[in-house]
């Protein structure tokens, strides 16, 4: 499938998440050191929306269970450790993870041309 225009270049700002839907896939797009990055908008823990997550210091943290991801790579930095922002004791973390192992975000191809941002979710 070919890339689809999702936004004007100026709409994608470093330190903020831009949400889009392409071919029924929800994605988040941002800039890291002026480079475009696009990932699945679903947290791999339970599929809840990362688009409402907290962006800080080049990471996005899922507001529901605290999973944190590097926006430059999509790699997982911290797995689940909280419930709606309330930190939980370490002994509860495995239970909260519900048997799911830490993993990174699904990455999508994103490009920029003539003031437009293009995204492809299919190979």
C-alpha cells in the first residue's frame, strides 16, 4: 500500500504527539531531533491509547499503567508500574503486567515531502 498524506509538516511538533488513522490503524507521530517517528497508538500492554500519554524527555508514558517508551526508537524503557498515574509497590508489577512481557512499539514508515507528512502502515 502506498503512503498516505496525514498532515502538514508544521502540525508535527517535537515533544507532542500527533494522532492519525491510516488504513484502520491508529498511529502517533512526533519529531525527535527534527526526525519524524511514527508508532502504533496502542500500548502493547493492553492496547490502550498512547495518544493520551505523557510526553517528556523524549519518551511517552502510558497514562493507564505506566509503560514508558523511547520516542526515538520505540523501545520499552519501563514496563507497567502504576494504575492511572498512581505508583504501585514493586511486588504488584508482575500481577499488573498480567503475564505480558515488556516489548517496544510497532514502528511505521513516515516521510516528509513538499510540506506534507506521509505514512504507510502496510509493507
